[in-house]
C-alpha cells in the first residue's frame, strides 16, 4: 500500500506584525487521497494561500506535520526540499509568477532542467502540454508578450512538465475574464485527468468547487469539512 498523498496534522502558521500575531493557519488537520480533487473555499484573508504554500513546501510552518507520500517536508533541509518539490509537487500561482527574462519555452522547461528525473524525458510531455494548452506558436515569446490567458497556460505547463504527483493551484484563473477563465480551467482539469494528478485547488467559484470530489472550507485560519455559517 502506498502512503497517502498528503497528510496534514495540527498545522500552525502565524505571522507577526509589530505587536500583533495573525493566526493565518490555526491547527489545520486533513488528508488528501491519491487522485482526489479537493477544493478549498473561504473568504479573503482566511488563510487559503498560506495553507497551500505550506503544503507545497514554499513556506515553513510554526508547528505541525505535512507529509507527502509519507515524507515529512517540514523536516527536510532546503536542498532536499527543493529536490523533493521538483520530483513530487507542481504549483500554479494566482498570478503566473513566470520569469520575465525567460521565454515561454524556457519557463516551461526550467523545472525539467533543474530536476532531471531518472528514466524520464520531458519532450513528450512538452509536446502534449503545449498542444493541449494551445501555446505551441507562443513558445519563443517572453511572458510580457503573451496575453493573461496565455501566461496562465504557460504556468500550467510549467507546473505539469515534471509530471508531479500532486498539483496545487491557488485561484489559477482568478485574474482572467470569465471566458478565458472557463477555457483555461477546462484545459487544466483535462490535463490533470489525463495525467492522473491529485489536485488541491483554492477557488472562489462555487460552480467549479462543486466539480471537486470534496470541498474544505476555511475561516479565520480554521479548516472545516463543513461550510461556516
Ligand atoms: N507575509 C505575510 N506577513 C504578514 N501577514 C500575512 C502575510 N501573508 C499573509 N498574511 C496575513 O495572513 C492572513 C491569511 O492570508 P492569506 O493570503 O493566506 O489569505 P487568503 O485566504 O489566501 O486570502 P485571498 O482570498 O485574499 O487570497 C491574512 O490576514 C493576511 O493579511
Ligand atoms: Mg490567497
């Protein structure tokens, strides 16, 4: 039996601002199974991005456990964590976070260059991703020369190029207009279905969340399987 995809236990993250303490994530405990699509909903400032960044190893908690496939990422050295992330984790940010000096192609392939997975060549994935996401003819442009929707599709390709087992997406279409957002979201869900990734996605869109296997709700740093009243 393989270890669970993601296990989070008693996770706490506080931010200090002068003499106040913000309890951004307050004792979050949950588990995500292999292949599940879990949506996270909650009001602005409730701690959703903080939670996602913690789970992906982009931020360290004050205390608590985060296990990805049984590996506690909170105990890893920076080096080991970077390698582990390259191997297991994909992240799509609300604002694409592409490197402005690199072309779309260079942005997409960067994780593959940095993280040479044994027995894996990224070329096949690259072809498939860029075809499905309809960015083949934009690959040699810098991010600034792409539309918002294209930038986000490049960011999706970058997140998927190493075929991560778990994909985190923080309101990945929050910056796009409705039509673009719907199109990019369909592509993301289609790619994820084909590649079989586990997906944890923050969204404000109730219709989208309804398509997830499960919804978790967040309010003032507290995570709950039921909506807050
Ligand atoms: N780097 C930081 N330093 C101090 N406080 C922070 C920092 N990042 C977030 N916070 C605070 O932590 C709380 C949770 O923020 P977070 O960004 O996780 O919320 P969110 O649910 O993602 O909100 P949104 O829906 O607006 O994206 C907020 O009160 C926020 O102001
Ligand atoms: Mg956020």
